[in-house]
C-alpha cells in the first residue's frame, strides 16, 4: 500500500517542493490540503500517513499555528528538510507593474518581501492568502474575478500556472530558508545518526519562582544544547505558557534521556514529539563527561558503591 502524504497545496507550493525532497509522487500519494492544520489533522484522523508542514523560516521565525497544533500531542516528527525560499511577483497577461494596487500573499511571504514592496510599490495593499500558490491558481483562471491584481508566488508555481512575471527575486533576503518537518503518528523513532534533533513541548509549574531556570538546568547540566525555544500561550487562561523546544541530540543518547527524566520530575507536562536526523547533517557536539559511555560509567560506579 502506498504511503499518503498531506501537504499545503495546491501544486507548486514550497511545501510541495519540500515533499518532493522526501518522496517522489511516483512512489507515494500526494494529498493537497487547504491549510497546514488540515494537513496535520489528516494524520491524526488516519486520512494520511504523514504530513509535510513548514515549522520555521530563517527570516520570519516560527510558524506558530504548526507549533500550537503539534503541542496538543498525538503526532510525532520523523524528519526535517530545508528549502530555499524566493518569490516572483506575477499577474495576468494584461497587467503591468504600474497597474498593481493589491497583492495577494501568505502572511509569511509578505513579511519576507516587505522591504522590496515598500521600496518599489509603496502604496500596494496586502491581500492575505492561505497559500501563495492558491493566489496563482486563481489568477490563472481567467474567467474568475479576484480581489487582487498580482500575487507573490513560488517560482515553481509558474510551471503549473502560466502568468506574467512582473518581477523576480523580490524577497528581502536572498539566503532565506524554510524548515519543513515530516509528521506522522507516534511509533518507531528514527535511529540515531550523531546529527540529530529532539523536539519537545514542556509546561512549567504555575506561579513558581525559578521554574524556567529549573527547566533549562535539566538540559544544561547534561550538556544538551537547545537550538530553538519558543513560548506559546497554553490557551486556557491568560498568563499560562508552554515551551516548544528543539534540543540537539537523540533520545537514544544517555544525556538526552537523562534530561527528559529530569524534566519529567520537575515539570507537570512533558510531550516528546520525536528524535530525528538534522537536515544540515552537522554532528552534535558532545561535551566532555556527557557521552553515553560517561553516563554508563557513572551509573556503574554508583552500583559498585551500593554493592549491586
């Protein structure tokens, strides 16, 4: 049976580009969704085996709706991929740059092109879209009325939707990259590679001075570096937050396992969202005294002291 992958559609999105790095459409079924929450919920419901979603951009930061959806549990990250990001400003054949008053774009795309738009089109208005490629699809339908004149679209989308390109490489940062994750249901964990990440969701105790420091110490004392930490509202009342965390290392490593045990002791909620290979392949640094062999030797020393 072919695996089913949900992703933010339609064809030509950056998410589809990320999915193509994971699995070919000749080998798996692509299931385009209208928004990222629908892609993740397709995995929860069993309609899809995996979802590919953007989780972080090097310019705009975290995709908070993905962090919030993952934080509720029942999902696991099994892989990450990195996709360079650039945009073209495209319109229908009879539209020129001087005609453009309203531009459609996903909010993250708009933020990544804001300086270029201000410099070149200072009066232009933003029309928000769930996907940049949806706007391209609508423009390509010549019989459809739209409320915008042009759209910021991924260059790959122009292979599917023939539009007039008004400007290329309009992004403010030519080195922009978006990090995508492959999400499945909890189960088997990818084997450690030595270049891994572990993603967690952690709640702190309420109204306890030093609770954040106590949480961070569980990583620091075991030599586990954090590559990302984001606070997000839990949502049940004002002033209560959880932390979405990427830690360098794998659950199979003693230092990471010890850190998770420490978190379990001092935090009311700890959700493990997966250990998986880093997309950049950079080996995790292991501080002296924190290797698995070091932890094993320390446990054996205590066992010897106990005479067990």
